[in-house]
């Protein structure tokens, strides 16, 4: 039925008034209110759910899940068969089948996440809980893809605004959790629901609908319906209910802002969101009540999509003369890149148009700068910053055609429109450069950072939460959306890459997932979106705003991408070479003065957090039951397992023979082609006790009182005298700094210096240096600790985990070997959960970690073989 606009508006006003009366009576007075204006929705259901973003779902009696289309005011069918469902984050509901299997919808199909489940509850911030058939409560940990138990029992679940569970137990009792303790509430219930304004609704044991009144500590009756079996609450607190016969009743319909045409030629009118609308005419298909059949986890046909709002296309025009592209590359650069689709320039272009926001036409070609970096970021003004392998900040100089040192050490970097760098340290602390000094953002912990052309600053944390910096630049506020990596469009819209590598645009809630997987993303001040795909290809968003087109990078494999003015990208390749498609003209006169005069540092203080990466493109992923390839070394006495900074693998020890005396120690190198350890010609002046290999393939050997440095051919290039004592450990950072432990004291040789200096007064036994100088030790009692910039702290904090060996990868991975009282365990640090994960099926007393986070181990109590974790 088509309603005249005037009647439509009148009805909307009446229904909004009814909801307001309901909320006021139920929560303020706590006494029975006049019956609100209930309206029957199309179709029938056995369960319903709504989240704080207004996304609603229902399960029909035949088990079919349906999604409420707020634009067209009707239900849309989804795949699968269920008995329970919950709205969650980003239009990704969770549901439980009749056989107790809980599933998450990934946008294409349902993924099996656990078994023996009675109920599931989720919210728009990513919190998900299940109630097992046994009554046990568990919370989903997305990064580890596992459930963590929570004290208490439940049969039905709901989550309040803080993400804390309210439950109905197996005997109908009602309880609420505040993050620390459980509170018993009066009454008995069949079902429970909560929503964004902290409205909590129950279907009580008699089938009546009630809303919690905290002031009076009682459940206030909501009259007008009876025999309620399932409940939900809209974002404004208006309840929904399933009553006898599966009928769906609501006091608030969910309506998006839309334009309603009245007559030809009249101005369109807007309907306010969250208001009432007439009953929709497209019903859910009803079916006899039946037990849902077993659900197949294989990909299923996705729900019929709703056409998204049209996306504004980036303005395309010739590059202005002030922004010249790179000089013509050498002939060896290869064929030209495929030209992506473009949109003609807007005829309204004026002199006030930001020149950096004009997208250059034509193919993209790259010049090899022959300089290296591990990450890049480009500001709206054309300032190019990078990080080297050790996390040291770099700034590109056009005049000198090279990167120059800039104070600071970071794990992530971004550049604001004024050309000032921002970043995140290996400890997750967030910093900004004011033009004169580094300044820490208080109480901010992040994993990735990006800045839009309008100055919007966004970070993500290790759990995938998305945050925006407030106007006062004092704190980051949680916003809808999620992802591990982030980029920001010129209008402040965040784009992210999820933990499953899918790209999404978070301009609204939920984020819109695009059909593209990626490992790096960047957006220029013109709105050009570039990604490095999960297949290591450079891709640019096409004119349709949905699909990506490949940009050729002949002879190079992209690893990271950054985008500057006019949509010109720069790349870091897999060999860490930097490729540029344009050199951005800017005044560099003060660059060196700013660097030299910079005060402060990027150490910071306060809390720490994880800086996480997407799964490695090598294919290696951590598992608690790893498979290993085993390689014989032929050693009779195994001294050291070494992973060089270029991922070369070495072992050091003695080979057997018929001699009466112990043979000299040898250094063996793992040949990746033959898959065997082969003896090298590297020989130190004496049998050293500790060995390391730096990023320039120099070999370092350490014996009491002396440290030797050999070049890649084995020629002795320098000898350092150090204090006498046991040579207990040697570790070299990606920045070239060499750490040694003499006795129980840690010493450091900084790059370019000639003497080892005492690092701290702490007692140390073993040392390992990870990404961007991240420093880990085993103290004199073998307790695992991490350096915070001012002190060593136990990891996990407040616990004392003992290790016998420790190793760090340049990707941030930390492994230890640990004696648990009966065997030697291999354990990996999980910084997100601040705990160590145990590899269940292998023992080890020596460990090394390559750049992809892959462990190499040996268990010399068993044999002298070396094992390599499989993909």
C-alpha cells in the first residue's frame, strides 16, 4: 500500500510519541504504564535480535534467518538454518543451529566457530559471548580465534552498552556482570535482551514483557502483549517481542533516513531515523514449526544485497605543473602500467581547488630510488617519511635524493597535512611531532595509525578496535568499525583491512566490505585508494568505487604502499627497496634544522600494548600444534642456533671425530636449495661462545673479555675488549646495535661507536632484540621480561614465567623455551592477551625466529637436529 506523505508523517509522529511515553513510564516511574502502540511486523519468528546500530535479524519457524531492510521496510532472506540469532558488528550476525553449532556470517557464508552451544549474544563493538549447553559462558577472542571462559553460568545471554553480559540461567534466574562481579536480580525469565541506551528487556516466566528499572531495582511491566517467548530492544529502547504463534510485535520500527517523493516537481522530504513507519507489505515466508536441519558450513549464496549509497568519485585532472612526476625511468624499468579507469574532471573546478587533491591522469611508472626502508608514509604537503629495518625514522630529501635520519624509533608511521610525522612505538604508545619535539598522546595505545588529508587521525588497536583522535588531541574515542590496518580518506572516512585481510570502507555502520584482500592500504589527498593485495600486487581502486585494478610494478614485488599528492604512490618492495612514481616539490630548507633541534623521544611512559601484523604473506601462521621439518646437523656438541638478520640460518658447535681432544667448533649454514646444513669457511680467532649475524652479513663472536667482528667473507675486521666474565648471550637488532650479556650485566654497542657500554643495573642472563629495538631478557632468575623504555617488566605483568632460551623476530614475534616440570615447552608471546601460547606437540631448548615469525628449534637433550616450522 502506498501512503500519502501527510498521513505517513502523522503516523510517524504518533508512533514516536508512543515510544517516548513508554520509555518514560517504564524507566522513570517503574509502575505499569498505559499500553504502548504495538504494531505487528510481517512474518513469524522464533527468535529476534537488534544491535545498537539498528541492524535487526529474525529466525523464522522453519529456521531460515532474515535481515530487516530498514530502507525498504521488509525482511530479506539469508542462507542457513538456525534456532537462535544475534545481531553483531558490521552486519555480521552470529547464529546457533539446532545441533548446537554456533556460526558467524562473514559476508558470504557461515563459518563454524564452536559446538554444544545453547545461545549467542554480540554487540556492534565486536564483543561476542556464548552460553554452552553445559551452562558455561565463553567470550570470543578474534585474534586467536578461540573462546575464553568467563566465570558463571547461562542459558540465555544479552550484552549491555559496556559489552558486559546479562544472563538467564538454566533455572530462570537473572544475573548481570559489571566486568568484575556478578549481581543477582529479582524475578525469573525466559529470554533477555539489551541495547545501546542500556535498556534491558525480559520475557518473564509468565510470558509477560518487562523492562529493568535500576532506580527501583525491579522489572516494570510493559502492557499490551502477552505470551512472549523472545525479546529484543531497538537502539532507542523500544521493545520488540515474539508472541504466541511466532507473531513479531514492535513499538519501534527501524527506518533509515530516506527521501520520499510526493508529487512530481515537489521537493523531497526526509524521514527521521528510528521513527515509526506503516506496516511493510513484504512478509517473511511462514512455515510450520520445525526443528532446523543440520547446517552445512560450506559457502552459501549470500543474502540479496541492498544497493549501497553512491560513492563520490575522486576528481580526475592533469597533474598541475607544481607537482611534477618522477623523471623518466631508465629503459630497464619495463612496460608501462595498465591505465586505470578515470572520471572526467568536474566542470566546476575553480582556482580555490586544492592542487594536491587533483588526481593525475595517465599510467603510473616507478623509479627505483636505490634506497631502502621497511615502511613509508606521505603527507599532504609531499613530505615523505619512512622507517628503516630497525624502526629508526627517516625523511626523504629531494635535493639529496636520499633518506636522512630523523629522531625517533617507531613501529608504525603516519604524516599529518603539515608534514609532521606521527607514529606508534613497539610498545603501542602513540606519538606526534609538533615541529619541535616528540609528544606522547596520553593513555593512547594503538597498533596502526593513519592520517587523512583533512587532518583526521585514526588508530586501531590489537583487537581491531577503531579510534579517532578528538579535536583537543588529548584522547582517542572509539567509533564504529574495526580492522587491524587503517587508512583515512580526505573527508575523514576510515578504510581498514580486517584480520582476514578483507578491505572495508567504514563510512557508515556497518563497514562495507569490498571484494579484495590486502596486506597494505593507503589513501592520497586526492582520494586515490591503493592496496598491496594478499598476492603481493599493487592495486588501485577503480572508478566504480568497489573493485581494484592492478598497477604494474615490473621486476619488483610490492610489500607496502603510501600515496602522496595527486595520487602518486610510493612503494616498499619485498627487498625493502623504495620505488617512487613522483618526487613532490616542497621547501626543504628547514628539514635538517628541525631534525637537529628535535626534543623529546619516542620512548614514552605508561601502559603498553601489542603492535600486530596481518598473517605473513609467506603462508606461515602460528598454531598450537605445529608441524616441523627436521634437518640433521651432524654436530656432536650443539652450542648455538642463529637466525641472521637476513633470515640466513646457522648452527655452531663441534663435529665428531676420532681425535682425543675436542675438535674445533664449526659454523654451518642452512642451504635453502638443498635443504641441508653445510660447513662454512667462517672461522674466529678462537672458539667463541656466542655468535650473531647482522644485516650486512657481518659475523660477531663473543668470548670472555673479547668480541670479534668478521666480514661476510670471514676476514676479521674489528676486535672489541669487554669486561671479563661468562659470555652468556649476544643479540643484534635490525638497527645494527649489538647487545651482549657478560656474567649478569647487559652491555650495548651502538651503531657507529667503538665501545660497549653498560645498559642497566638489572641482572640479566639472556637477551633478544626484536622489531624497532624491542628488548626482551631472561633475568638472572630466568624470568621473562620486556623493557618499557625505563625499566624491565615481567611478562606477563605480575607473573614470573621462567625461560631457558629466548628469541625475537623482526616482525615482533617472541618465543621462549620453558621447563614446565616435566618437559621443555616451546611458547610464543601473545601480546594481545598478554600471555604465552604453548606449542603442544614439540619440545625445545634452543630457538630462533625468522622475519615471518617462523620458529626454528632444536632439542639437544634428544639429538642435534634442527627443526623448521611448516606453513
